[in-house]
C-alpha cells in the first residue's frame, strides 16, 4: 500500500529536496532561490537551481498576489528578469480570468423543474428537461 494515490501516508520525496533562500528589496517583491540538495542536505549539482518571484499587483478588486518562475542562472539574472517575468505572469493571469468570465457568461442555465401545464415555470412536467408541444 505504498501507492501515494491510495495510501493515507504523507511522505516527502527525498529525491526532490531543495534549500530555500529568500531575497527581498522590501518594496517590489521577493525572490526565492531553490537550491537542489541531497537527503543529507549537501548541494546536488545534478539538478538546476530554480528561481521563483512573487509580488502583488493592485487591481480594482484589491491586491492580487502573483507567483512566477524566472529562468535565470544566477541571483543577479533573476533580479534583472523579475519585472518582465512579473508582467508576463500578470498578463497570463488576466487572460485566464477573462476566459473564465467568458465561459461563465456563455453558460446555459436550464430550469430544474421544467414547465408547468399553465406555461409557467414549475414542476408540473418535471425532470428538468425541455418539452416541446
């Protein structure tokens, strides 16, 4: 019963461990550097260092948190790429929100009760299906 999909046991993947370091300018956002490590905590040079940026964007609905990966080979490169990566993450998020709004606006609502014999909404013919005369 070691299958993680069927087991109630929660285990960390010891082959995918990272040391996390956080850098901030105390104004715009934060950078996280994730350095791969072995189970002993030693650097694992067989895997690449990852950089993740995070910030908040003020919208008419309030602050919206953004978190995004940054392709970089060093902390300097990650800091330099932060602004462009944040803009791309914001644009992607807004595109996804517009798509969700479009899907919501185009959804069809079918009454559950159907039409009653008098022509109004109700449960007379029931079944939630549209009946043609």
